[in-house]
C-alpha cells in the first residue's frame, strides 16, 4: 500500500486525479475479487456449506456439528479452519468448549459485493 500512496501522491502533484482514482478503483476491485474468491472457495465444499448453513441458524460446538452431520471430529475441525480463514465464522471459547457462529456481517457484505458484480457495478470497498 506504500507504493500505491507514492503513486497517488505523484499523480496528485501532476494534477492527474482521474487516473489516480481509476488506479485505486482497479486495485480495490482486485482486492474485492480476491476476497470473494476466498469465500466462494470456502463454500464450494458441500460439507462446509452445510456447516455454514447450520451456523447461520445458531451457535454450535464441534460435537454438535459432528452429531448433526455424521462427519468425524477432525474433518469438522478442518472445515471450520477453512471457514475461519475466510472470515465466514466466529469462534468463542466457553469454558472447555469452543462455540462457532456465522459471521453475519461478513455474509451480508459478500452478498452485497456479489450482487454488485452481477449488476455490472464497480464496487469500491471502504477501508476499515
């Protein structure tokens, strides 16, 4: 991002704000695409999609997911890791157990971005 700041500074000095804005838009859109790709890869596995759907309905621990889906505990844990890396779920330690829930904000954000792409809109991500 430091390189981007330097490029934008040089462009502003030359008065070429339109090019700088276009460059920023392209870089942010690329970041959005990378993020969407990571999310869709995480949800491309049927078991991870089932887990995410269950977690949209409420908070569950690994044992509950094992019982619901009839999948081994190590497999559930591996799927949860992928979903966590995509920021689709949240983990909260409660005593001995870790309880998982869907990251509702992230899910809504992904849907919004994907809908923008389907409508052919250029989506500029707000940096938080």
